[in-house]
C-alpha cells in the first residue's frame, strides 16, 4: 500500500513538474521578462534572486548603430558587414566579425523595440528598447524590398532601365593599361546586351555624369524675378497642402481612437475568459502594430503641417545647387541626389532619360494635379512642380521681353521718322 502511494506521488510529481514550469514561464512573460537568455545587446543579471535583463553597455550601442546604418545610410547586408569590419565594430571576442545571417537576425528581432517572444507570439516586455519604432519599421520596409545595391557604381542597383527591352542596366569596371599606368573605366550596358537583336550599346560612366550635370544646369534658375515669383507660389501651395494635412490628421485621430477602443474591448474579453490566450496574444499584437503605425502617421502629418514651408524652400534651394553638390559628392551621396531628384531613369540608346516626380520629364515637364502628391514622396512632387512652373514662367517672361523689344523698336522707328 505504501509502495503504491509513493509510486502515485512520484507519478503526480512527474506530471505536475512540466505544468509548473510552463506556468512559471507564462508568469515571466506576463511580467514582461524573457524566458531564456537575453538577445544580443542585452545581458541577464541577478537582482534579489530574480533573473532580470538590462542593456549591455558593450554591445547595446552596437545594436543602435547597426539599425541606424541600415535605415539611413543606404547599406545592404553585405555592405554593412564590410562597414562594421572596417570601422572596428566586432561581434564578440571569439567571433570578431558580424556575419550576414547575424545581422539579418538582429534587424528582424522585435526584442529591440521592447517586446519578448513566447510560443511564436510577441508580448510587451519590461526591458528598455534599444531602437525606436519608427526606425524599426523603416528597417523592415527596406528588408522587405530586398534591395541589393552595387558597392561602387553610381548608377547601379537597377537605377536605370533599358529603353529597348525594359531590363535593368548593369555596370562593369574595366582596367586598361595606359602610358600613366593602369586606369579603371566603368561602362554601363543592358543586362540583355548579348541577346540576339538587342542594340549592342555601352556607355561610359563619365558620359552619364555629363548628362546628369546638363540636367542639373537645366534646372538651375538664373533670373532673380523668376526665383522670387516661385517662392511666392510655393508658399501659396503650402497653405493648400496644410489644409489637406489637417483633414488627414483628423481622419488618423479617428482611426487611432477606434483602434484603442478595440484594444480595450479585447482586454475585457480576455479578462472575462471569453477568448483563448493565444487568440488574445495574436490580436493584441496586431492592434499594437496598427496603433503604432497610426501614431507614426499622425506624428508625421503634424510635422508635415509645421515644416511644409521649410521643406519646400529647401527643395527649391537644393535644385539650385545640384551641380556643386554633385561635383563634391562621393558615390553614396551621388546616389542619394539621384533618388531625391528622379524617380528612375531609362537609357534610350546612349541618352539618359530621367523620369521626374510623377511622370513628368525634363524634356516635357508636366504640372501635376494637386491631389496627385499622395502617390509619391513629397520631395518628388515639389521638384516636379518646380520644373513645370519654371518652364511656364520662363516662357511668359520671354514673351514679355519680346513684346517690350518690339514696342521699343516701333517707338524708335517713329522717332526717327519724325
């Protein structure tokens, strides 16, 4: 009898132990604590016989730097690996170099925005976030696009498409022996260059640079009166967009209030045990993401309303100093200028054809409709608007000058006849 009782107690203990462990882990998750080892950038510490997490003073700043470089400095995973190695940022003493897979894991980890993973779901954590939600969302968008940029080519990473077949234009470096020693030349050609019937055209990077500089010179305005007039038009246009921004902010506020009300109702359902914990975790994460997204959009909308005039002014100033900035820029800065000014390029034979803003081109600038700005980044809209209005205003000034010279000539002729 005693032996049977002991066997039953042992069996109960064996069955109950995993249940107690799961309950303990679930309690840690509810308290916002990691259930295991903290991710890279944090460290586990003991405080009052409890395992807590704090920012690692050695590795935490590395995480912040990695997110900043990928989000705002145009790096790919490969170029980021090289940059970290060049600047002496090491992963650990035993493995000094960051690998591509490690960086990808870090950039995808939601723990750095203050969440913890448990059974495939993410829950709010109590640890200090290392990355802001805005930066994290930007990184996820860039990772989702799977962009792969060429390291040394200004016009690489599919920035130019072939006007004949629509495929990407790629670059290649050739080293030639000259009297002054080996010299590198960069050529660009269509990826389908060797296909039967395809024009076999290659163009030097220096020739593309000259075409870009010619485009920048065409943008530049020399007449002070046109420049002043354009400033007044920008201010008037800004007021219209500020009114649209106010309407957009009101709609975002309404949606944000609705999402928060749904969050409260979801919590009440869970407290009343009307939905399962797994369903609650999934829906709660979806609502948190949506609320965070709406909050960012609302903040951006408010910021746009207050900075609209400044943005327009800076965009116009940039368009007047593009040549100087281009000549003094490195490869990465030149790519950035091309992204700001042009949505894309196509190569028609040996001629570079830019697409400015919302489909207008430099050869035939189009005045965009006011409501069309929401479909592309605002900076493109402003520059496209600039091209169309400046060309229109130049034509008006030329007509006025022509009429004035004609009147002066007639007056001079009448004086001579008298």
